[in-house]
């Protein structure tokens, strides 16, 4: 595992290993979408990751897609996240915050009856949203006007400023998995015309404007982007995912990002293609990949130069000491899916580290 445990430079940040923790929604925020002591304990337990990418976090009030995800738009949330970053830094860890707008994946039941927004008035149909009242169909979203988009860009900029105040080492812009920025990127969900619809350069305009605003706060070297050109989760599709990945690789190159985070496959197995090869051949910066990597494949992929690091997801849920376990080829705890989104410490902070 020599390559997986070699250091990596992300802008001005030095990582001791390339075992990154992927952003994982856990629905453990307290009232007002405020991170509490339980979240601080959870992230501090996992501080041996080369980098923790904290979970999807609302950049603007009124855009909840889960019932207890965190935000970064209020002073109480900033203070709560400061408790998290202090706990991680106290254990010599490094942590980025994932900045996120849920778009059409938000639901009126979570937002005082407000209709969700999207590039086009097309609802998610391949799943239902989990609410305290059980599964419910997704709302049909309201199509955003071009005049509303500067307000969303400003929301991301303010969120980046708040994340900096909260002590994060950097931020990752969430442009994947069928949330707002990804909805604009892909032509299965973006049917608009004009400046933000049609050809790829127009569909990508919102992401690039958000990136300019966020990088203006953190600098490119502390700013990252996550994309998922193949993923059909949340009723997503694109007529040319490889073309989209290639175009984005070219467009993101000049920003000198901390890293570009690519989900390499489709969670639902509907779309196929080698997006990593398309990105790698057109992008010279740090490339982080995610989805179903074994430690052995991760090490081999890094050694061959295909990628620079791997973001492990599910394995980090049940193994707070994952890098150590991988380095010792020790057995892994199995996570309990029934506790992925339930409140409290069970299945969250009660997985034990390995004792040899």
C-alpha cells in the first residue's frame, strides 16, 4: 500500500496519506440544522483520514432535502461547525466542507411548504423522499429564472465565507448526484434555453460562476469540485456523459483546484463509460475518485497515475480508524444501513477502533 500511504499536496495543504473520507449525509444535525457535539465526536474519530470531506451542507436557508442535514448560513451553524473543525484539528486532522444546494431534491415538507427550485420543472421520479411521515413523492420543482441565479451564486459565496470563519481547511462544491448544480450540468434535467441551457458551455455556466465566487474566498488551492457525469441517482441522465466529463475537465483546469472529485460509476448501473479516463487525459490537477474501491485497487490506481487519491465512503462509517486498518490489512467492521440516517450515537459514534 505504498502509494495509498504516500503524502499528497493539495494546493497549500499537505496530506499524510491518500485515504480520504467521502462526504456522507448522516442526518445528525440538531434543531436549526446546527452541528452539535455528537457530530464533532464523529468527525474527530475519523481524523486519521488524509482529508475529511464533511457532508453535504446547505448554503442557503429553506433548501432542505433531508430532515436533519447541517447548514452553514446562520451564526449558530458556524459556531457548531467550529466545534467540529476544532475537534478534528485537535487530532491533527484536515477537513473540507461540502457546499450544497439540493435543488429539486428538496421537499416542501422540509421547507415550510416552499416549492423546490430547479433548472426545469421536472420532478425526480425514480425514488421517493423519506420524511417523518414515511415515503412521499418528490415535488415538481419551480423553474428558476435567470434573474434568480445571481442570488444563488451569492449564497455559495457567503457560505464559503462562513466555512472559512468556521475553521475549515477548504471547501468542496457539490456538483454531483442530481442536486442543483448537477441538474444544470446535465441535459436530462436541464431543458431550458438561453444563457444557462442548451449546449454544455451554457449548462455549465452556473457551476463556473459559483466556482469563481467560492475560489474568490478560499483561493483555487483550497477549493474543490465534485461531479458525477454517469450517476442516474435522483432521476439524472445526460445524452453524452463522456463529452460532459471531458468538457468539464478542460473548463476546470485553469482554476488550479485543490482537487477534482469524480464519482466513477452509476449507483444504479444504468449508464456506463470510463469518465476517469476522459477526465485524466484532459486534466492535470489532483484527481480524486470515489465508488466501490478496494484498498488494493486504490493503491494500484494511484501507483499507475490514473488518480491521485480515493475517497472511501461506506467503509469510513463503521471504521473510524480506516487508514490504520488498511495499513495493517486488518478486518473491517460492517456498517449497519438501518442506522445510516437515524438520530443519536447508535451506528454513528459507537463503532469501536480495532485493538490488537
